[in-house]
C-alpha cells in the first residue's frame, strides 16, 4: 500500500528538489484528485496512472468503494426524503396499504359469480349501507320501464342483493344474452331463411319441374298439335300443366291488376276473365274431372259439334292445339307458331275446365272472344297475344352466343323464364311508352318515345 | 342485292294479286331472302295493348331493338349468374333471379 506511494514520492519528489516551482502540480494533482473524487464522485480518477501495481489498484478500488458507499444514499436517506419523492401512486399505495384489511369488498363486487360465494359479513354491511339507496333506484327503474342500457351500469353492485333476495340476475343477463343473440340470431337464422328461400325456390322449382316432365310431354304436346294421337299425352300432362297454369294465372293477375279492370272495361265479355282469375284455386276439381273431360275430348269433333254447353271447351281445348295453330300463324304472320301453341295448350285447358265447372254460362262469351292461342288482357282491357317463345328463343340465342357460356343451348325452363321476363318487359315498356306519349299529349307512341325510353 | 331484287320482283306480283295473297307472298319472300322478320304484328299488338295507344309507323322497329338490347342484358347477366353457380348452360334459376334487376334497368 505504501510502497507505491513511496516509490512515486521519490520519483515525483525528484523533480521538486530540482525545481520547486515545477514539482507541485503532480502533488497537487494527486491532492486535487483526491478531493475531487471525494466531492464529485468516482469518475475523475484515472486509476491506471496513479496505481501502476496491482496492489495499488486494489487499494484505490477499495477507497473508491468506500467513498461511493458513503455518498450513495442509503435506505435511511431515502426514507428521510420520502415525503418529497412521493407520487400520487405512492399516496394511493399507502392508502391501499392502510385500507388493506377492508379492501376485499372490491373484489367481491367486481365479479358477480365469485361474489356470490365470498361475500363477507363486513362487506355485506358496507354494501347494505351503500346499496340500499341504489337498490331503491334500481327497483324504481324496473318499475318505470325495462331500460336495458340503464340497467347495465348498476349491473355489478345490485346483483349481489338481487341474488340474496331473489334471482333477479337473469334480467340483466338476459338483456346481455338477448343482445348477443340479437346479434347472432341473424347469423343463425340466415341459413334457415336461406333454406326457407331454397325451399321456396324449391317449391317454385318443383312447379317448374312439374313442367319438366310435361316439357318432355311438351314435345308430346307439340306432336299432339300435329298428330291426333298426342291427345293422350296432353291429357296426361294436364295436371302438371295445371301447376304451370297457376303461375301463369298469377302472372295474369299481375299483368292485369286483377279482374276489376276487366269488369270496368267491358262488363259483358269480361265477367269470364274474373272467373278466369278465380279459377286457379279450384284447380283440384278440374284435375278430378279432367280425365273425364279428357275422355270426352277424346272425341274432339264431337264436342265441337255440340255447341250447347261445351262450346268454350271446344274453343280452347280442342281447337287450340289443332285448329288454332294455323289460324294463329296466319293472324300474326309468324311462320313458326309451334311453341306458342304449346303454351296455349298448356294454359288454357285448365282454365277452360275450371270455367266449365264453375261457370258454364261463359260459353257464349268465350265464343265472342276470338279463339286465339293464349290471349291475355292488359290493364286497359285490351287483349293481346302472348309472345311467341320461338321469337324469344331466337333473340335469346343470338344474345347467348356472345355471353361466353360453353353450352349455348336453351332449356325449356330457361326459355319459359326468358319468355316470362320478356312479357314483363313488354308490359313495362308498353306502360312507359304510354306514359311518355300521353305526357306529350299524343295519341300515338312515336319513335322518339322509344328513343327517350332507351336513352334514360 | 339479290334479296332486294326478289322483293321488287315480288312487289310486282303483289301489285297484281289480292292483299291477303300479297301478305303471304311478302312473308314468303322474306323467308326466301333469309330475313327472318320479327313478329311485327304480335309485337305491335302487345305494346299497343299495354300502352293503350297506337304505334307510329317505325316505332315498333325501335321497340324491337330495345327488346333485343334487353334480351342481351338479361342473358348476359343470367350467364354471369349461372357461371357463378358453375352451370354450363343458362339456368332458368339465374334467369329468374336476374330478371327483376334487368327489368328495373330498362324501366323508363
């Protein structure tokens, strides 16, 4: 320990004897360093210089440690300055410590389920003192109205009470669950609704499918148009056709806005259309009677010959498939009338049957009406022919070629759907054009109207 | 060129014959010429019935054009829809589904 200093002193003392003025800095520095180190801390001492030997270094280190030990604030010091250093958190911590024995109340209130098991007597007393006023509010709220949002904030506290008194827990929970369910419900319900829709679709599809077998039979019908032997197939197809007719009847209702307009327009002949619209619900009867009638129709010309009662029957069932086709083609000037004839055949027979059953007096009225294929009556009481599916098919296939579908063929279902769509289209178009023309105070629809419609 | 020739040729024949026959011949010439006329009379009747007004001379042609456009839109939409379902054909279901929107698109 001393040796290094001894070593140094001679080495450093050597210059002082030689030059007193000069020697001091070394010693001073040493003294300075010591003082500095004492006052300012450890940083300024370069130990390597002053302690060339390891022992000296160790001695310095010990010294430094002592000094640092002196100047680092001990626990007592900290405690002395505690008041200055304390934060709000410390205050709270102290408060918490002070209140520690009583603080368990919070735990019980925060979680309801655990609180059910662990309410302590002291806690209960506290809670009772606090809750009873709140409980009164709660009950008032309950009495006033069931406000779920209001209930929720109080939710945690009163629950215990409720639990104690009676199981009023469910209402808030229910509310929660209810909201959750209300959120989830649609999700769960969606598939069901979808299924329902699907079932609805399925119903429709079944209706459509009902037409499918007839569709096969539809060809039979077409054949029947040309061959007498196809009658039996027609008869077989009729029940399915009935379903199809229901759809058509609906559409008719849609298009015609009910039978009232008919009666308004032309009461004489239009009574039949009203019955026409009424007929679909009675369909089962025609089905029952259908075979008989069909048997009767087996002799088509027989019925045609007897005009008395079955006159309408003759008009639609018998003629349409056979005689009307050529007539219709002549009237409309369309070379291909096969498909429309099929439609007529499918639609009319049931109506005719029902009419025959329900209102036999319709005969003369029907006679008055031209025995057209499938005439419909517009909102204005004007008859119009149905759109020939062949035409629809032609247009649709032309459009389909550019659609990019690999199979450009049209199934019968699709064609039916397209025909239906285009009939609605023409209905809508006619209405719009009429509105345009009448708005221009014209009595005729001009090309400009159509152009305006297309431009819109 | 040739169709027009045929038409003119038949026009002579029409002039000489009765009106009914003229219609028939006109139809026939159209068939011969490869022009499939759209069912003009039917179209006219349908629109007239719905509009409760008469149609001017060439309005029905424009209507037919509009109808073709409608059909193209309908088929296109339905094709897209049926493609979504993976059908290779045009499905009636998709046609039905698309019909409403397409009709709304063409509403005046």
